[in-house]
C-alpha cells in the first residue's frame, strides 16, 4: 500500500517541478520488477521509494549499484531524521529531487565531501522538525541545501518561515505552500508581497494557526483561511494612525476580525480621525485628551465596542451625542472614562439607554466606567439624580451598567485638576462613595443661619408688645378713676 501511495505522490508532484528529461508519463508509474534488498526500492529506473529511514546513508546500499547513476528522485515515507546531510547521498550523483512524506526532517548539515548531488527540488508533505509536530523553515536549517530552486510544503503545520530562505545565495524560483497551516502574524506580511511576484504560491485551503495566544480560543485565527486573515493584518498596519500600533488578535463569531488600535502614553491631545475599518477596541490611556465628541460623531468609530480613555483630561460629555452613539449598541459597548476630570455626567442619557435596553430585553453590561473622577458632591441636584438612577438600577438588577459603581467617589481625583480647581474642589465629603451614602449626609436639609437671632427678636417683640398693652391698660384704668395725674407723677 505504501508503495502505491508513493507512486501516486510522485506522479502528482512531478507535474510541478520535473525537468524535461524526467517528465512523468503513465508508463513511468509502472513498478520495477527489481527486488528490494533494504528499506528502499527502485520503483522505476529514475525513482527510489524508501520506508522508515533513520539516515540517508541507507538508500544506496538498498538498490542495485548499476542503478545509482540513473536515480534522479528519492521519496521517503515515515522517516525520522535528526540530522541530514548530502554526504550520505554521494553515490547518487544525479539526484535532484527529494520528497519526504510524514517524516521528521531536522537540520541539514553542510556537506563536507566533494561530488555530492545538487538538490534543486524539495517536497515536504506532512513533515515536522519539532516535538509538537510543527515545521520551521529557517536559513540555518537549510544551510546544507544550497542551490534549491523550488520548495513545496504540503499539508504541514508551518510554525516559522524565514524571509531569508528566499534570499539565499541562489534565490528560490518558487516556494509553494498547499494545504496545512501557517502562523498568521504581522511578521509574515512579506509573503503577500512575494505572492505578487509569483515566487510564492499559497493555496486557498491553507489555514491560520497560532501556537500560543493570550486570548481565549474563542477568538483564535485557527482554521480561518490564511490569505483572508493576512489581508486583514495588512489593512490594519496600512491604515493605522500615526503614534498608534494596530493588530488583529483573532476572529469574532460574527466573522469580523477582533482588531485593536493602541495609542497609549503618546501625548495624544485628540482622538485620531481615522482608524482601520474593523477596529473594535481602541486604547488611548495616559494621554492629554480633553474632547471626545469625535468618538460619537466620526463614522470610523462605529465598529468600536471597547474604548479605554483612562487617565486623560476629559471634563465634559455631550448627553445627546453620547445617547445617539450607544442607543442601538449599548449591550456590547464599554467606555472607560476613569481618572479624568468629570464633575458631572448627563444622567438622563444613561437613564434613557437603560430604559431602551429594558424595553428591548437587552442586558447591558459594563457600559461605562466612571471611578476616579472629581465628582462635585456639592451639586445636590446632580448627586440626587445620580443616586435615584442608581437605586432604579438596583431595583431592576441592572447595576452592571456601571463598572465599579461603589468606587465612584466625591472629589476622588483632585490631582487631575490644576491648582485653582484643586482649591475649589475641597470638600468635606472627598473620597466618599456617594451612590451608596445616605443623601442626608451629603445634602442635609437647609437650615437658616439666622434662626437664633430671629428667635431673640421674636421674644423681644412679644415682650415689647406685652409692655405696650399693659401700659395702655393701666392708662385706661387710671384715667377712668381720675388718677391719671397721679400715675403720670
């Protein structure tokens, strides 16, 4: 059976690389009647097939010596090679094609003997060089195979493909990758440029894989078409804003790429006007941004589901713009505005988003994070409205609309203000979590500072009135008795 499989393999692969003098025909597939004396067998005058080799020096002794000068193609199945060298094939001077199937093929050592065959075509099908069954094609690995014209990698898990392999002393004419998988990363973008020149060909059924990832497998590239994913990676790098880095981390269940742009700690003062079209996560922490209207109005931001604006200088949110931006997508949106300069926020807009979600049976999680801002707890109208909304969320078991709600504190970010603002922000309630604090503590009923004085004035007025009334009565009585003159005296 293995012999028949290799006959078929030889017939298929030779159509791509065979020289004119070794063109495969139907007659070439006839098996030689010569008897094998080892692990290898002469299947026809120019081809040798081997099974389970551990070293290449086993090939020549397995076939008749008179056939050595005619052998041009060597096919090996289930081989296990820790090191390979052309020195072991010195007896096959006209050998030019090596085919390995389901074999471990490690480093090619540089030949030390003269007259070794010149290998121009290398085929690796389902091969590996590491314990995890992955294959790396590096210049160091290929040092002992100088002069290659074509490399065909079929159905293999290609972990590492170095650009320098194509730029050897004698550049390859063709690197063909069919089936199998390649690592999808920015470091392999050069493959797309070489595809245009025709020096590389990658089949449509070649897929992506990542040997390690910090993300859950749910968003992996694994199994997705290599050329399709690399197109996303190329677009992300090409359209990435200045001062930012952009990357595709995986694929969402929707079939869209999980793509992010990071512009963190770069001194950015405004939101970038353009983003790669599939950007879903934007990181702008530790910058100097003051205005975020662009987030709500720019069409390039419509695909975002995570925006991190932590540690900036944002002091105002337009309620209308905010509501219009998140109203149809709030169930999968997260905006981090922690550690900014917000004193108040448009609670009505948050309430409207909550009501829309409730009416549509949408569960809203982690819509916005607001901790670490210098909230103005002296603004009792704002504090009361915010607390009422929070209590409403508690009643509807929807408090997850806020991230770390209990950490929203009065004046918690005085250090984000300038000196004058710090002086104005001084508050006896600084650091208090006002959403879970009794409203009477933050905003007690108003008492008049003149209450005691008014009481004294009232008592004096009553006493004076009593005196006047008493005096009037005394005057009246004495006058009636004719004793007024005496009273006056």
